[in-house]
C-alpha cells in the first residue's frame, strides 16, 4: 500500500432523499447488500467486507449526498490529516473526536468546495467478513458531477493528496488515494450532484452473475455490460428506485506508482470508451440519470 495520502481508502457513501428508506429492499434483496443497522429514518448496509457503512439511506426532503466516507490507517494518521487540512484552510465541520453512532471510531468532517460533506473515520467497528459469492465486496468508487472540475480536482490533489490516474478527454478526471485506479472521479457538469456509485464484485463471474440476478428480477442494465478504458474495469449500470445510478464493477486496474503515467483517453474512439465495444455510448436517458438532481450540499440545506 502506498502512503502518498493520509486518506487510505473509501469506506462508502450515505445518500439522502424523500422517503428514500422505502427503497431499502432494492439494495438488500436485489443489489446484494445486507442491512447492518437501522434507526429512525435511516438505514445502513454492509457488503461482504468488514465495513459497517458501505451504503446508507437517510430520509430527507432533498435528494443528494449525506456524506462520503473515507478511512485513514489509524488515529495518528487522522490527527496528521486534520492538522494538514487546517493548515490548508479547509472548511472544517467537526474536529477529531469519537463518533457516538453504531460504527464508533474516531475522526472528523469537512466540506469540499461544492459543499459536500466528507467524513473521515478510523478505528471503527469491524464486522466479521462474509463469504457470499455474487455479492458486492465493497464500494469501488464514487463519481461526482461538479461545475468546477479543475477546482475540485485541485482540492482532492492539493488538499487531500490524491493523485490523478487518468483523464477522459477534458470532461472527466480519475483520482486515487491508494493503488485502486480511482476511488473518486469527477465529471464536468452544470451543478454539483452524484453521477454514480460503483460496487465491486470480487470476480468477473460474480459480476456477470450479479447482472443476471438483476435481469431475472426485471431490471435490465441501463448501460452495459462493457469495459471502460480508464481503469480497465467491466461495468454495468442500473438506475435504482430513488433515481440514483449504481454500477456493478470488477477487476479495476491496480496502479504501480513507479511506472504509471496518467493519460488522456479519447471520448470519441468507440474502442477507447468501451474496450469490448459491447455497451456503445450511453443513451440520452442514461446521461440524464447520471446528471442527477442538483445537490445544494450540506450547509446549504437550510437555505433551499
Ligand atoms: Fe464507474
């Protein structure tokens, strides 16, 4: 594991929206997650790894991201990260402290330039890992739409010390905090919103089986299956009942820090966009779903 960033991984993401927890059975029965905790108006799901909050749903009048959840190696890394962020004039929501929720542990929260809440947590509850063939192992990556791609890229690379893995034309940048090709990617857009959240299957057989499970239940992929150029990962996208785009993926490229050079992938060459040339370009409705609904962000919620 490389240690160019104090952030060593992506734990998951929690989404909010009107009556959103009514869609819990989609994630549990079809998507392959498992309920890890629920309380008034909130449900959390686990995947097969030890993370207790792989995905979450919170009832709220406005659709969007409740928080994106990252890890650090330990408490001292957390403290170093916090000191760095204060020195870089980052907007702090909360200082390092014990979390008093069911997952526990230690960490803090900040805002990114689009007013998204980012939570950093270490030393938290670890669930026993599960061997459940054909079920997501973890959240692979989160893709964010932003009206200021350059500014948000700078935030992730200069403030959080992520590295650029690749670009897709001048529309998209892929960012890593460990040897996964990307944990976060950014898309140039008109307003901040969620583009999609990808869940990793351990093998290509499990990836295909997961697509099959969805199809048998009447949910065809809205895009895919195919294989992306940047990241070299197979993909299949679906639109979940709350309207959020979710992706099954596997075999994401592992970066060799000694040899990797970011490159700009073509957005016009079909074989570059879709290595197997099975998926074709996304449809208009797929692009609309990935554009998402404007997210006012954490501290703006009371002003809308
Ligand atoms: Fe993706």
